[in-house]
C-alpha cells in the first residue's frame, strides 16, 4: 500500500489529529506534512 493510497482512506481531520499526537515535532514540520497530505488527496 502506498502513501497515496493511504491518503484516500484517511480523512484530513483524522490526519490533523494524528499530527497533534506528536508534541515534539515543530509546528512548521506539521504544517508541511499537512500541505503534502493535501497534495496527495485527489
């Protein structure tokens, strides 16, 4: 299973929630991950 196929099954609010579970990850890194996630969702 690819990351792109996972993004098809994972809604954005759930991905955002997952990102919130990593308090040591800097906010700019989380924002970049969310931007990349949005780019994968077709």
